[in-house]
C-alpha cells in the first residue's frame, strides 16, 4: 500500500479510470513501493490541486535506456506514483 503522503493522489488517479501497469520495489533500498499508471501526470496541475507535503517531490527519469518516467516521490517513505512521459491520457 502506497504511503499516506501519496494516497490521495493515487486514489484520484485510480478514480479517473487510469490503469496500474506496475507496482513493486524497482531499484534499490531507497524504493519501497513504486506504482506506475498508464497516464501522463500533469505535474503543475497536480501540485495546484493536491496539498502534497514537502516530503513529496517531483521525480523524472528521461533516460530511454532505463525507462522514461515522471511523477511524484516521497522522500520520507521512499514510495512513488509515476506516469508516462508521453503518449497517454493526461491526468491532472
């Protein structure tokens, strides 16, 4: 289960009809639970719409070799909610 700092964002993404594509601990000990959705997350809109705490930061990886992604990472709990970089419906 995703941490309390990202729970409202994840619930809204699910309620929008987006599909979860992956949920696991993908990289290192600094990654507890990362969940990926088949939507492009509109970062600016989400930051305005949700009252995310300071421990939640924008994360993006633009390296096509390791998998491009963009979303939100909780530095306190090491969880993340990630979306596509392009090519999907926009959530925000």
